[in-house]
C-alpha cells in the first residue's frame, strides 16, 4: 500500500487522510448513482416532460432552504458533526421514500418529492465533502490529492451504474418498479454515516473543528458584491448550474419518448452514465490534472463553455431545421456527455481550488453561498425560463419528436 500511495504522489503523513476521504468519496458515489437513476426514470415514466420545469423550480427552492439550514448549523456546530447529521437525515429520508413506495406505489406526489430532493441532496453533500477536503489540505496538497480522492466517487459510481441492469434482472424487477435501487442508495448513506461518525470524525478532529464560539468574518451579499473574487465565484456557480439544467432538460426530454417502461429508462440512464464515469476516470487521472497544472485554473474553468458552445449551436440548428429523432438523440447525448465529462474533470476541480487561498474563517461560508445558494438560484431561474417558454410557445419548445 505504501508503494502504491508513493506512486500516486501521496506523502506518508497524508496517507491516512487521503485513504479515509477516498473511501468516503466512494460511498457518496454509491448513494448518488443509485438515487439518480431511480428518481429520473421514475419521474419521466410518471409525468409529462412539461412538468419538468416545475420540478426544477421546486427542487431549487428546496435546495435553497437546505443551504440556509446547512449554513445555520455550521455557525453553531462543528463541521464534522454537521456532516454526520447530514448523512443520518439522508438515510432517514431514503428509508422513508422506500417505505412509502411499498405502501402507496408510484403515487404522483411521492414521485415528485423523490425527484426534487435529488439536487438538494447531491449539492449539499458536494459542499460538505469539499469543505472537509479544503480544511484538511492546503492549496498545494489539494492540486495533487483532490483528483485521487475524487476518483473514489468516479469508480464507485461506475460500478453502481453498470451493476443496475444486472440488479434489476437478478431480482426480476417488474417494468414499472425499480424502487429496489433505493436500498443500495440507502446502504451507501448508512455506511457513510457510520464511517463518518465512528472513524472519520476522530481522524479529522484537529483539522475540521469550527467552534461556534470562534469569531467569523461577516459574509453577506454586500460583502460578496464588493469583493470581485467572491462575486465571480458566485456568478460562475450560477451560470454553470443554468447550463446544466437546460442541457439536462433537453436530454431527459428526448429520451422520455424513446423508452416505454420505467425499467428501460432506468437501465438506459445507468448504462449511459456508466460510460460517462469510465471516461471521467480516464480524464481525471491521465488528462485533466496535467493540463490544469500546465495551463492553470483559468484554463480549467474556461474549457467547459469553449467545448459546449459549438455543440449547443449545432443542437439548436438541428431543432430549427426539424432534424430526425436519431440525430437529435446523438446531439443531446453528446451535449450531456461533454457537459458532465468536462465539468467533472476540469471545471469542478478548478472551481473548488479557487476556494483554497481564502481565509479559513470564511472558506466554508462562501462555499455554502457560492456552491449552494447560488446554484439553487440557478436551478430556479432555469425552471422559470423553461416554464415561460412552455407558456409562450407550448409544445413547440420541444423537438417535434416529443
């Protein structure tokens, strides 16, 4: 193990923290992968695509509330305790969803709730985990170790995605019920809670303490607006999320009509994102880190719009000229693949490193605002924009195939 860590350029004094955070990252990947495929397949099978913008709005509002609550507890309790509580609450929520599905089946309100909780959960977990990483390691360590730590989530997500089809066939799941996947998501959440509570807290106790009695620098909207660096962190986060939601909407919309059952939808999402995670692993470990080191964080952040803009223009042109459904499937799939691949491999690592030089007293608070509240506002804005397009243009806002 020592030789392997040395090969990865992990120093001996960093090995414990790196391995523990790597395992925690893997557990988050399991939690998110199973929940994502289940909630998306369930929602698309239950609702028409025109309800998706409404779901985005409610998801953003729910996420905004979660960000305020998360920040409130961070101001009063240690970060490690807040994160343990977060895992515990997510475990309770997933158990409750599965329990209610067993009783009421795919009841519309329940399906809607399961879908809108995904983004708040995934974004809050992302903020919490990156906050721990940023407090444990400095900027120089972060550039070297974050790709290694994040590979835990990539590998576990890949295994989870490619195993979904096998799981559904093994348990002979009916075409209209894939809720068994919630058990696997719940398992990831429960193990993450136990690991955080019993082991990780003790290991990181000297690093992650943020006492409620310590003074923290005031950080409100006025302070963010005055500070150019803070301001751009918030703006970049919102723009990134708006791009994701719009592409996610087109991606889900074009595939809703391509599959007739919830099981088929879920299986497709699992296979598609399994391929994405495989490519992400290659990019993160062999390509993106070297390019970011060579060309800097500005390159890591700017490459996403540079890649996506031409593909987006091509997709819009295809819609305007009423291209065939097969062509649209390819274009929307490529947009989604490139979005996730470039965002996860270049944009997210570069963006998270931008927080590293900040004073420790405001680092976590700004992450909650920029990576939490700002992204939720971006989700709400995207939902309102899509809803307005439906109101003015009706079904013509979608490809004719839909």
